[in-house]
C-alpha cells in the first residue's frame, strides 16, 4: 500500500460528494433533485427531471421500460458541480421500479439526504432505506418538505423522525408558519431570515434573504408581523431544548441536521445544499476482506454495485456501475478483475452527467464509472491495479416477495437455468432452489423485478416462463457455528430450506410469526437479513 503524496489526488477527493436521496414515493425526491441540478447548472429548465419520471412511471411492461432504458440509465447517476465541489447524486429508484438496486445504491454513497413530507411524516419506504443506511452508519441530512401545506408542526415532525428512525434531530433552519401562513425559514446558525414567496423561484440568494443580527431586530416585526414573536419564542425554546448540531455525531450517523422548506417552490433548498457541500463527508476509507483502503492510496481500486443489462439488445451488452474507492482512474488502464483472475482494459468507460453520458478520460475516488461487458462482471466484483482486494459491504438483501417459476416451454430447462443464474449474478432477481424440491423460487424486493425477469428470459434466452404463487413472504440466510446443531436444523426444517445461487442456505418462512417461532426454537442459529457477495 502506498499512500499517495499527489496533492491532486487529495484535492480531488476533498471536493467530491457522493450521495443518494432516501424518501417515500411522493415526498418530493424528484422535485428536490431537479432543484439541486438547477443550482448545479446541470439542467437549465425546470421540469426536465420531472418529465423523465412521468414517462418512466407511465410504463409498466418491460418492453416499454426497455425503450426508456437510455434515459433511465442516464438518470442512475447525476454528476454536477456546485461551488468548487463535484457532486455525484445516485438515484435510488422508488415507485414501481423499487428493487434491490435501490438498497444497493446506498452501499456506494458516502452520505444521504432524507426527504420527509411534512404532512405525512416518516413513511414506510424511508424507514426501510434508513435501515440500509444504518448498516454503514451513513451520515444523513434531512429535508422536511412541503411546508407550504398544512402539516405536522416542526416539533412533531422531528419527534416522529427521532422515534421512528432512532436518530437524533438537530434543526439548522426553522420554519416561520406553514401552509397559507408560511412566511419563510430562519437559519439558526447563520442568523439569516429567508422570506417565502410561493411560485417565486430564484437561484440568487440576495433576492430573498434578510440578515438579522439579532432576533430583537424590529425589522423582524415589519417582515413577519405577529409571527415574529412566534419565531422568537420557538428559537428560545430550541436553544433550551433542541440538540445542538454536532458534526461528529452527524458523521457517525447518530444525528441528522434538519432543514425545512418547499422543494416545488425551490425554497430552503439552497440553504441545505450550501451546508451539504460544507459538512457532508468526502470519500473515506472502505473495508475489504483483508484491510481498510484509504481513498488517497496511489493504487486504483473500485467495486461494482449495479449492473444494467440490455444496453444494446443485439450485443447482450451490460453496463456495470463501478464506484471508485482509491487512486486515479484513467481511460485505457489495465486492471485486475480478481474474481476471474483476468486483466481487463478499461477501454470505453462512461461517466454520467445529468442529461447525458460521455466517455471519461480520468476519474477519482467517489466517482461512478460505467464499464461495458458481456456478462463477465458480477455485483460486488472488485477491480484494482495489482493487490488482490475484495470490498465488503455490498450484500444481497432478503427478498420480500416470492414467486415460483413455471416453465411453459418444457424443452428449455437448461436455458432457464442459465438465464436465471445470469439474472441473479446481475442482481436483477434472487433465485432459490428448495433443498427438497426441483423447482425455482424467485425472490425480489420490488415486484416489478418479476415482470422484468420473465420478459428478459424470453428476449435473451427464448424461454417462456410464468409464475405461480408461493406460501413464502420472508427469507433469511442461516448460519451456525455448531455443525451438529446445523445438521439437526437442516434435517428438521428441510421443507423450509433452500439454496441461493451462491449455494448459501436460506430459510423461507410464510410470515414473520413463523420466522420468530423458529428463531426462538433455534437460538444457536443466526437468521440474517443480508448476505455478502463474494
Ligand atoms: P417523489 O419523486 O418523491 O415521488 O416526489 P415528486 O418530486 O414527484 O413530488 C410528488 C408530488 O409532490 C408532486 O406533485 C410535486 O409537485 C409535489 N411537491 C413536491 N414538493 C412540494 C412542495 O414543496 N410543496 C407542495 N405543495 N408539493 C410539492 P404531483 O401532483 O404528483 O405532480 P405535479 O403535477 O405537481 O408535477
């Protein structure tokens, strides 16, 4: 390991921010993304991201998803500059295209922004995504959205976040009123009041901001009327009762700084973005099976966290998304693909801009690079200059939906086998084979994955397949150090056990009740919600 003394490498690391947005559908992720891109100058027109989303969600069958493919790939990673920072925003697909990819993207980020709808509070998908963030203690910044509507009070929203998500909240801005009475936000630390004007969208701070040196300033009464005293009261209360912002706690993932605003009105977004670039972490060290790798090591390394298939149907082309973890990446460089023991040349690496993708000559830790391949790359694969490393923390997530595969073209069982193996290696679907039965059970985190699997089996492997229901709704990987106990467990529970495509043993249960019952009876056995790729 050589730590680079190249100041260019260090500078490039320090100016990079790689993050994802976690939210429940309709909380405002697309709208916020669009505003961030506008500030970054990456798009010039409001509605650019929105219309993309609309066309994406109007599609439900695979072939039309296919037609949209070029677009959805482009929006998988959005790179933009803001001030002197290079920002990589990784899309976490929601709505119908919620899938294991949504979870896995979060293994490739350095921090996340959580969007909460102030009317609805913390919702289900946010809770699930937060669990994934917790696995790596990912720092989370919170944007409480839709303050222009009557919703929960700011204190109620914060206590909902604290109770439901078990993370401490530290407000950095504070709203004045809400709904029709929404007047603006007060930046607690910078002591600036930003006045709200619905529908008025300006990218220039001076259009809306009034600096207030002291809350007793009479201008506050002129600007806010009777709500000036409400703000004074709130801030006094916060000074006594709220958690002060603590950078270390944020970076450890135990505290979330909270911002309030209205994404659709582009209000409160700039304050958050300014704080984000200043306090969100740049690429940091990452663990491998043998050691922790620092981003400023000279030797290049990166891992694959997502594979997009069918970029070009005629060539069975696949695009692997690689997160760079250390060193400088250069087009044309030769790297080691350790799992298959081969050297590969990075001849046509792609980088993703907000509305485009283009060939990239060089990239740095934190950047995401797309590599074309024909099915040789698996999720979790690590590439380096020389040292045989394997990054950890890119797991499979326990599926939440299950289907039994029915082969409608009986002569094609070999192709079915091959197709399913390939799809599982790409992370498109999980495949289980019950130890007692010669059938395939597919598992997914989002149900659209099933439609995609059937359509791809037909298009790429000429296999006609359909689905039957299964009695299962929960899966856990099982481990036990006591081999005798494990053998006993396997024998008595064989009707609920299956092997995944990497031959790992999985327990399939009808529901959480049944799982709990078995867990209680077998305290020596571990039931795991995630399983590492290796
Ligand atoms: P998502 O990506 O998280 O699913 O949410 P998205 O941004 O698409 O926003 C969902 C809906 O919430 C949209 O309305 C959007 O306009 C609205 N929205 C976003 N931010 C705010 C806000 O600050 N205040 C209010 N009042 N609404 C907001 P829609 O009716 O589904 O779409 P549209 O017809 O408005 O485009």
